């Protein structure tokens, strides 16, 4: 069994910078575990690695599908497992990097996710119900049908709630029953990055300001020009929804940016629900006032210690 280094933590905490440094020192390649970076054309608002960074270190699972295509957990696992195997066969180190908790734990714990194809008619009806009754009504239904699945799903995550109901209505079997676990064929060093809450929020706000300066509004305009509706789920995500409302004249830019920052703060808090400070599987490093080079040195020590312990 070979090692996979997993870097997790909230948005803007410094995961990408550390991963790039590690990959360069350890002959590694990065496998993205970000549920938004899989979409083409959504570059600035999802904080994708730049073309220069992607030239320095190979990245996988970025720009996989168009904004109007469905990307499921099952598809992520299929592609991530294939990427990891391919990287290892070439004698390099896979670094799984991202803040999408469900993606991370599904990969690390070896979840076996049902390959139930999307039912577009049923999904549309559920979407209509969510719009009319609210996603809370669908979540309460899921709690009755499949309480185990409901425990693992954010009640406000419309796509996840609808998917769990879709599997139930399509198979007659609760989503949770179709999800077993088989330990993966690799060992994991899971590194969690954190920062003081005030520092993290400052980093989030500064990054959003840079996104706007780099042309986030123009990026959203470009996506619309390509023919994609702002009502698509990826374009209802942080940043894109707010810039869309600005483009439609429903709020001024300052308000849109302020709401983007607020949603991002809330998202960061939610990410800590997936990556808990007391989880003994995670080696936590505080990034406050520390460079990626310094953090990299500590990760190398951790990895060396684990390898020595196994020998």
C-alpha cells in the first residue's frame, strides 16, 4: 500500500499553496476534491489554480464537465480513484486537496456509492417542489424515508437532498443502504489546515476582492454569453449568484460583494462540520502567520514519522 497525502480545511485557509509546495518537493500530482472546480468556465469564482500553477504541477479533476451537466459523488469517486491509481503507477505521489467534505471522506473511507442514473423527469418534479414548498419540506420527507442519509446531508443542500430522494423513488431502497464501505488500497496522511477565525475571514474577504478585481463579473457575463442559464445549480453557488443578481440589476456591486463574503464565511463554518478539530485522523496545522514552506516542512516530518513507524 502506498501513501496518499490529503489536505483539507476551510476555504481560503491555504490548501492550494501548501499542496503546490508539497507536490514540487515530493514529485507529486494534485487531485482536486472541490465540487465546484469540476465545472468548465467557472475559474475565478471557484479559485481554480492558475495556468502557471497547473503548468508547474499536474492537476486532476478540474474542468471535467460543463455547467449544465451533472457531476455526482459517484462520478467523483470513479475519476479520483482512477487518477490516484494512475499517479501511483507512474511512481508519483497523489495529493488529494479540497474542502468538499463529502468528497474527501467518501474517498478516504472507501464509500461505495450507488450508480443510479439521474431521472430527469423526477428530478424536475422535485426541483419544482423545492421551489414551491422549500427544500426544508423535501428534507423532512427524507428524514422520514431515510434518517441515516439525512444525518449526513446538509438540510439546505438542495442537490444532495433531491439526489437522495431520487435514489429512493428510483430504486425503492434507501440511499444509505446502498452505501457500503471498502477500505481503499492506499494509506492516508490527512493534514487539516486551520486559522484563527478572524484571520480566516480576513483572508476570505481579501480573496473575494481579488476575484472581483480579476474580472469575476466578466466571467459570469461570459458564461451567460455561452448560453448557460444563471439558474443552473453551479451558477447559484457563492459568488456566481450574487454577480448574477448584480448583472440583472437586482443589487449594486457593493451589496453583491458583501453578500458573497457573508456566504463564504458561512460556508467556512459549515466546512468545519465535516473536518472536526477533535477528529484524530486529521493532523491539524494552524496556518496563522506561517508560510507554505514552513507548513510543508512539518508535513514532511509527519510523513517521515509515519513511514518509520510502519517499518
